[in-house]
């Protein structure tokens, strides 16, 4: 593989795999700088309380303890978060608002000293009334999570079109249901980790596991009172992210620690328990849907009410709600919609970005309602979906036109023609004794990029090195999805260089250029577009200089080959290293800034709603089918076969594409069946992987993935974002299959064995 | 206390507290950070190493337990710059994404193939069910182990 010029569209092993599989890749967690101190955080003992006194004197006396820091040691704003609501303290000052609120930071020589000191910090609280349910938090008189606010609403939004309430009355069939979706923990294998130190010139440097190094730099500087130019952040390959490392986790602790360590480096690596306690989660959601269609099966009206529990701080709750509402109308044409939602503060763990970003919850609800309506109207669920599915050029449920590639109909047709669907009735009938079988489908989408207001840009940078090799400076974190490898694939394709002749620099605010976050299904789309142009510029420059070196040979006589330029008529080769030596250092680097196109719709859209990311212009689509079996005795659900059809545009590397699809499905299968992050009255009951059940290799069948390759004209090589759309259909497809198998639907996730047994028991009661 | 053991083919002796966790000895004292830690309590398999050829969780072992034993970490699987067939198969078959589970997963697979050189897909899934991967959905890991078992089979 290292000896080949990458080919776009052909499967190839990832460039980063070798170092990872050999154990030589260094993640943030793998740095142990000489002379380092360990840091760890003392978290709140209450979900909501006023801090009266934090006594660190006992902790400070523990041998080996170097510092015990509180909010008084934070020189800056002591707040992190995204504008307009950077509301999260680095270390709690006036109040604690959830159990994962940090109160003090300890630095010590050893982990043992650290643990002893954490135990000796004594905090005097005045416990306050708390609120743990998003709808209760909206009631008048509910305790205020942030006392300076008028109520607990972080963000609300509305999408109105036509007159849904009246239209519902005219419908031939209407269903109504309320769905509850659980809190999900990212559970990346590498818990939050990093090291930091202060350079002689006063620059704070950190190597940290983050999806957002460039944004973190601004946040760390603001919170700790440093000029942004004095903060440097490096993000090596991440041991998983999925949205959970979108923003500040340990960065400010690392920075604060390094500023108070007496010049020594500081390392923090969260235990799994601290990670579960303090990290953001997927928003728990309550979604009520009323959906109606005409006698012809055409969808007519949708009413949707959506409540997200955003926990104690804003994090990305506003944009998550916005995307939930935007995706609540699904892949359909619906003339009348009335969608409204609230993202609400509670004293629960903080919810934030998680693969799918709100769309997952909205679609889990909608796609179940669509199935219920198909049953009620007596229509085949797939035919029903296809009949109502958006085509390019049509008006979406929310209003904006779908002006670019819209491949949902192709996805649905692919399922319709597949043996897994064609033979479904006989397969269901052949259930073995004490088993029940069911098949379910779901159709989903995901907006690509940030939406209309936050500039969705990337700055690609590429360099011809002295030795003739090519270096790509990746501005966007690779959290495991393989974008760095794809960048080399793109550069190699344009410059005709082999993987072995190229290298990628991972994000580093001192070396790579700001290119936004690794998120929002934008990572390859946005940076890839910038890189195509930057690599093209470098190609041009190399050929131009080669031409001069060959006495003005025409470009048509030159071929760029691995490591050299060939002059075809003479057969003479100019090594790239030689060409590099003829270039000034300013000429060896090419940069290009790309800004993604955004939706221009403004009519009737609230400005605040637009600011939070509504609407999107380009969407990826997917339709999934799940065949499941329920064990009548144990209530266990087993997925027997699974088919995912995806429209994420053209495929650059089929192997990497399948990686995303498989991973998205299985992560969401956990969400559907087992993952239940339990929080009771603010207390975290799920403290580790013993009680938070993740899917293992035996819990999944072999998955089938078919790419419906409709070209997206804006995407690099015609691709669109993939990482999220593949995670949105599993919950509803499996829930629809389970409802068929059980004969009754479960309205609360996850679909645990207990819940399945409960609905099966109801059936016997009915008999 | 002085502990002698064989690490990736070389005999070594270290001075350590007999209760020190093996994962800490490897990562912090010996700089072998290929062995990962993800839960610290025996539930994820990220810290898997081979002890006398059998897969063990280094977060649950203490120094005393490796005295006199043969330890292989992921770094020791590469010999003279050549990856082990299982490592190669992981690369070729796309079994690596973020890679944080990978060292443990590879060593678990090596042990699985030692016990059962030609496992079926279901046996591979069962054999690796103690190792959690949050990225891949496992399928390409199963593909890789299957391919590695074919390749080693050819050589036999
Ligand atoms: S770290 Fe040892 S099993 Fe998870
Ligand atoms: S590759 Fe990321 S956890 Fe397995």
C-alpha cells in the first residue's frame, strides 16, 4: 500500500493503521513527560448546592501534593462554552449545578497522593432544591439551575408551515405517540486525557484528546486569562470522540495545573468513573408526534413536540435542539408542519454533541410514528416511505428546497429489491419455537456542516519537503474516522505520490491552520475541498519550476510521478527533492481556504434559530433494514440480519466507508438495546463499563452496507458526510422490527429484555 | 522488590513495589505505551497482554504475578520490523479505526488463534467478546482474524 499511488474510489488500508496496530502511535494519554505531576479533580457531592466553603488545608498537607487549586486560582473568566452561553465554570465558584461539577484541582507526585488528597478536601454546601426532568424544569416555580436566568430554557425553536392542526383533522389516518429516548454515554475507549506545560517564553502548551483544538485555544485563553497567542494546543490521533470531545473536557484543568506546578508538566487522564461522571452525554429526549396522511397515503400533517434535557450547562445544547427540530420532519414531503422544541437546563449531567446531534432522537421517534401510520393506513411501510420520500428539487417538510443530491428514494428502492426484504414474510413465519421474528425499516438523513451562520471553512496547507516528500497539515482532528488518511489519499491522487512518500501532521495550533471542528459530518467534505485546491496549487508550482529547470519545457511534456517529474521527450527525471531545493521556503507551502456553501433561506426563520444552525443545504440520506428475533422466554432481542443503504455521495475509499457504516450501526445498536446511563435525582448510578453495557462482537451479526453513489456536486470527488447519517436509522429500524415481532410497541428506550417481557406479558393479559 | 521476567524476548529485572499494577509498570516505568488502559477494572480488554502466550488483563495483574513469566506486549509482536500476521491482517482488512482497542484486540486474537487455529466467524466473535471496540462494529476485526487464520493455515 505504501508503494502505491492512492486511487480515489478503490479500497485501501488506512495510512494510520500500521502505527496503531504496532502500538507505536502516541495518543494524548500516552505522554509521560519527565518530571510530570498528576492532576485530578474533586467533583461536587451534590447535584445543586451553594458553595459555602472549600477547605483544602488537609489535602495540601498530604505528602507529595504540590497544589490544591480552586476557582480563586483561576485568573480569567473561569467560564467555558460556546457563545452566546459560555456558562460552565472551570472550577465551581458560587454554585454546583450537577454531580459532575468540578470544585478543586489537585496536583501531586503520584496517583496515590492524588487520591488521598481528593478525599481530604472538605466542602461546606448549602443544598438547594434541584430539578431533574426537562418538563418539570419548565413549570413555573421550578428551581433555577442558573439563578441569573428567568427560566430553565436554554433554547427553544419552532418550525411552522401551513396549518398542521387543521390539516390533521382532514386526514384519513392519524397516529399519536410519545417516545422517550435515553441518555447515551460516548464511551470512547480513550478517556479524556492530556499533558500540559509552560514554555520558557510563557506559552502554555498542551497535547490533549480533543475534536476542537483551535476553538479550545480561544476557550482556554479566555477562561484562564491568557492571550490566545500564548496558548498552543496539539491534538494527536484520538482514541475515539463521537462528539464527546467536541469542546472543553480536561483542557482548562491541564492549563490551570501547568500554570501552578512550579514549572513542571502536568498530566491528567480521567478514570472511567470520572469520565462517566463529568463528560457530556447524548441528550435524553421526549418526543410527542401526531402524524396524518390522506386516503391516498400521502403524508399531510405533522405536529411534533420535543424536549431535550441538556443538563446543567449549555455546551452544544442549542445547536443540538436546532438540528433535532430540523430533522424532525424526516426525509419526507409534508405540506403542514408544526414542530416545536425546548432544550432545558436541569441538574443532570451535561448533554452535548453526540454523533447524529439531535437528529438521532428526532428520527428515532418520527420513524416509529411513520411505521405506526403505515400500519393504520394499511400500507406497506416501505412503499409508504417511498411514496412520500423527497426528490431533489422538492420542498422538505421544514420548508427549504432540496436543491442538491437527494438519494433517499434510491436507498429505499435498493432495500425494496433486496432479498432480505423480498423474502421477509416467509422468514418471519419460519420463527423457531419460543422465538418471534420481525423486520423493520427506517429512513433517515443528516445535514452536512454547520448551517448558515457559523462559517464552515477549512484552511488546507500542504508542503513539498526538502527530501521531496509531501506533508499535509491537517487542521481537523482525526478521532478515529480516518480523515487524515483520506487527506493523504486526496493529496496523493492529485500529486501522483504514494502513501509512503507522504505524511500528515495532526492538528497543532502552531503548525496547522484553523479548519473548524471534527464534527457535523463536515470533516472530509470541508477540509477535502480545501485540500484539493491546495494540492492543485502545489502541483502547479512543482511543474512550473520543473519546466524552468528544463529550459521552459511545456507542461504537456511533463509528468508528475512518485518522487520525481519526468520530462517525457528526453526521459529525464527531476527528483522532487531537487525541485524542492530550487524553491524558496515560502514557495514550498501551498494553502487554500474553502468555505462551504450554505442555505440562503431566511423567510420566516427566527434569527436565533438560524444562528444555531438552521437550515442546512446539503444532506446525506440512509435507509436501513433490520431483521430481529425476540426470545419469548428471556425477552432478549437478537439482530439476525442488517442492511444499510446510504447516500453519502461518491465513495472515496470503500473500506473506510464501511468502517463508518458498521461503527455507526453498532454504536446505535447499543443505544437501542442496552445502553442505559442511569441517573436518579442527579446521582450517577452508572459508574463504569460493568453496568454500562456496550455491544460486544457477539451482539451483532455481519452487516450489509450498500452505497447508493449519487454524486454531490459540492463535495470533494462528489462525496458527502457519512459519519452521522449511518447512526440514525438503527433505533427506529430495530424498534419497528421489535414492534412487529412483539405485536406491541415499546415507547421508551432502550429496548431491554425487561421491557420486551413486559409488553409480551401485556399481550397475555389481553387474552 | 526486584522482579525478573522476560519482556518481548529479552530478560529484564526491575525494582518495584510487588503490588504495582502491571499496566503501570509497562506504560509508566518501561515506556511501552502500546498497552492501553480504558476501564482499569477488567471490563474492556484494552490492556490485554500475553503472559506465557495466554491473554491476560494487565490492569488486573500486579508485579508479583509476572515474576519469572514470559510477557508479550503489542510492541513485541513486531519482529525485525515485520508485523505479525494478525497485525498485518488488521491493517489490510480495515480493522483499525481510532486504534485504542487495537493492541488488546490483536493480542486477544493471537491467543485465540493459538488455541483454535481455524475458528469460524461465530467462534471469533465469542473469542473476542471480552474486548470492547467502540468504533468498528467488530465486523472488520472478524474479517481480519478470519484472514489471518487462513494465512497461517496455509503455512502449516
Ligand atoms: S483496562 Fe484492563 S480491562 Fe479495561
Ligand atoms: S478502533 Fe476505536 S475502539 Fe476499536
